[in-house]
C-alpha cells in the first residue's frame, strides 16, 4: 500500500512539476531562441520539449503519451503558439495519418467479428450516454435546445486520446488484448457514425427562424432612395446620402444586424430584396434610385434583375464583389456597379506612390490611367470574356519597373 501511494505521489509531483515548468520556462526559452531568427531552431525546441516531457512522465511511472499530451497543451498556451503551429503544420497531416494507420493496424478484426453484436450495442450506449451528457451540460450553461442538440450530435464520437489510454491500460495489464480490441473498435465505429449523424441532423432538423423581436417588417415605405443590404458596404454608402439630407429606406435580412443598427441611430426594416412583393412594400417604385449592397453575389444579381424588370425607369446602383460579378450585374441591367475593393485599392496604391516621393500630378495621372483601363477592360469582358482585355493590364513580366534600383 505504501509503495502504491508513493507511486501516486511521484506521478502527481511529476505532472505538477511539468505544468509549472511549462508555465514559467517555455516563454523565456522560446524568446531566447527566437532571437536566432531560425525556424528550424524553434521547431527542434518544440520537439525537444515534447520528447522531454514524455521521458519525464515515463521516468515517473506514467505514460509517455501523457507527457506528450501535457507538453502539447502547454505549448498551445505559450505566447509563441501561432509560430509553432505554423512550423509544425507540414508534419501534422503526416503524423496524424500515421497515428490512425497505427490504430488500424493494431485492431484485431477476429475479435471484432466474434463480438460484433456486443460492439454495436456498446457503440449505441456510448453515443447515447455521451450525447445525453453533452446536451445536459449545454443546457446547464443556458444554450438553446437546438444548439444543445447540435453540439451533442457533433461531439458524439469518441476521442483519439482513447486509443492512447486503451493501449497504455493493456500494456500495464489493466485490460487484456481482447478488451483493448473491442474498446478500440467502439471508438472507431463511433467516429464513422458521427459524420453520418451530422448530415442527417442538418437535413432533417429544420433551421431556426431568426427572431423577429424588436424588428419591424417592411410595410409601405417611401423615400428618395432605397438601400438593400446594411452590411459594412451599405453602412458607408448610406452616410453621404443621409449627410446630404436625403430620405432613405433601408432593408436587410439579418435580424441581429438590424437590432445593432438601432443602437447607432439607424432604422432598418426586415425584408428580403429578392422578393418582388418586398420591393413593392419597400417603395422601390417611388424611389429615385435603388442601391443594392447585399453581401451575397447571386442575390445581388437577382435583385437587380427583378428591379429592372418591374421598375425599368428606376436607376439601380449595385455593389460588385468580384470582376465577374460586375459583368453579371451589368448584364442584369444595373445602371452603375462598383467593385467593393476597387477604390480602396487605388487609394492605397496612390499612397504607396506618394511614399516613394512621386509627384502628385503624376500620381493622379497614373491612377486615372488605371481607372480608365479598368473601365475599358470591363467593357471588353462583357462580350469577349475575361481574357479579352489582358493587353490592358500592367504586367510586371512584360517590362522593367520604373523607379527601382
């Protein structure tokens, strides 16, 4: 009994010592190594920490896997975790594949075949119990029923660390080889079933409808301008119009965003611009213009098509997400479109030229030339495709760059 208590004490002391060492020594160690500015040194140090922790746990009478696991947790909490994660990324996929390959090779299929009924019953019982526990914990932490069910389904499978625990238990004689094979099979089958359960959950469990509390639906609006979509683009686009005193009606489908907008003094109505009845209720037929600023490119094109088909005299100004989307909007009848990145990219490029001490007049001429070329390219691409205007691009492979040393 005394020997067993001594072993337990040594194990606990080893774990506590490893945690304390990781907490107070890892950051100074990697800070010192980081001054060498060599990624190989950081990677080697991380591997050394893992191997050292595994060896320390083994010497304390515990599993090497336990030491490696603790070392991984400590490394993930260090200030250099992002750099270490990037350094070990190339090895992660290979090592993970080898891990599961080793697990599969260790599986005794004969034992599984002889006990398949017990394994299936155990899988069902294990997953039901785990899902029940996860659901209960989620509800205790005030998660909604739908969210709690989703979490329970996603996390119903056994964890990879179970393989390590079972192998260690078999090695020290806590369980025999047959029990190890059966327990490993139970975890593997639960892993196989969980993605299937997730697919079935997404297909048969209806998505929750957004709460309409505190949100007004579109109903007989009338204003000089109709803004459809109040995301980051629409919010900026609204400012000059409101600042000039124009009346503007705003609709969006994101109820959370609508409620947040109210905190900043915006009245946004709930309405789907892809529906013709909503466009009528939003006053599109009375508006002097409509601005389409929704995030979804397909919906933006559909809205433009609807407006130009139903209200052909109302000008439509649309936000384009990509160059191809800009072409689609023009084909749909948009009177004006602008890619959300165009002007900001040109402004940044102008500032870059300014930082390189280029004359302001020359900067203006260059930016105007690029803007003109972009417009010409768009016209060509509407009929000839994306490659029809390649000759208008300033490619850095075609000629030497001016201003470089």
